[in-house]
C-alpha cells in the first residue's frame, strides 16, 4: 500500500505496527512481525531517517503521526511526478518537432517477435495521458488473456480505456473473468461479432498494429507515430465502437448463483450473467462452459426466465431483458 512512497514491505509492516501502538521496542516488533532482529533494526533506521519513526527516551520507538509524516512523503512524490510530467511535455514537443521533417520510414517502426511486441504493447499504453483504445481479437498471439498488467496501472492513474473485444474472445478460457475484471476497474467494454485487426492506440500519438503473418512465422507488428495512417486507425476504432454491443458490470450480477434463487421471481446473479453472454452473441455451449454449468442447467434457467418475462421466444426474452434492465 505504501510502496508508491518508496517503502519496502518490511518498512511498511514495521510502521503499521507502530502506528497502532503508543510505542514498541525492536524486540516486541520482531515478535509481532516474526522478523529477525537485523531486519527490524534496518527498518527502524530507515524509517527514522525518513521521519516516519522517532525514538523515545526509554529506548523504544513511536510512529510519527501518519497525516504529517506520510503527508510530507506524498507531497514530495507529487512534486517529483509533476517535474517528470513537465519534462515529458518538453521531451514530447522536442520529439514532435524532430519527427515532423522525417521520412515515412522513420515514422513507422516494425517490431518482430512476441516478446518485443509485448514490450511495445505495454509502452504504448504507458505513453497515454488521456485515453487508450484497444481492439482485442482471438486468438491471442503475443499478449494472452489476463496478461495485460498495464491496463490496471493506467486506469488507476485516471487514463480512460475503451476496449472492443471480438465475440470469440469471450468464449476463450478465462475470457469472461478477464472481461469482468476490466469492467470492475472501470474499463469501457463493447463486443463486436468480428474485428478486422488487433489494435492499440494511445491518445492521438501512437498506435500498434500487428502484421498478418503465415501460421508458424514469427509474429510482427507496426508501431505508428503521429501520421495519416494513424488517423485512419482512429476513425476505424470510432466506427466499430459506435456499433458494438456495450457490456456493463451490472449485467453480470454476482459471480455465483444464489442457492435459494432457483425459482425466484427476479433474475439471480447467474441469470444475469447468462443473459449478458447470450446478448453478446455466445452460443449456449460457450456460455455454459464459461460459467461452469451444464448445458441442461443453462437451458432450464432460460426456460424459467422466459416464464417470468412471459416470452414465447428468445428474441422476446432478449427484448424484455433489455427493457427491464435484466442485462
């Protein structure tokens, strides 16, 4: 929790224990944290130097008030980040001027190999200051499902994420769970029947577009700097986004079915997830696989929902579900 302020897990653990007590000596801290004496002494020395801990007259240690001590560290980090942001703006402008007179070949960088593509994929996202837009297609080549750690970091920093996923992605193992995690983080997700390409865009500055390769060949991608082709990618994303089906976290309900909800008069959490995935276009078998239920259970739940809605067909059920906020 305090790692962003430069504290190690041991430093944080010692400070946390001290913050909950009037004072404690190194021996008591070692007993409470199950750490050896040298580790406790090193942590206390560091925390004292940072102004987070102060020695007491009787040889023990007490935590400095968190609002004061941690507040000072946070202010320092904010000032450092602000300086870095100003440096980024200056460097970006210098880079823009330098790129303005360069040839097309210098505005387009070819990246080869799965590891290099993963690295560039993360770099493009970290370069965004306002928004990341992403097409996710199946199958994953360089970045498997659940492997995009940059998304969580950038969303936490206030960067907006808009992601369009291909319907087949939801049918992959872990596809639904990863989508739900993204929705919970605040990512805006929509589903399309199919997508023409994989794509990630950072603001209006950078874009990464995979190259089409023959099966078995080394994967490749093109990194686009601000150029006409990148403008075309922006337009393509916005067009697909406009007509893609939006997913919302509320539609997925709880992760588990209410044990007493088999014959409830309202949709259970499981029902909402079933409806959300069916509306996204998955087959019955794909939905059952993703939710780890039998096909028979899924069809029984659908029959119950149709009875609740008074629907004679799945088309009528879908209309009723959307109208009554079931999905």
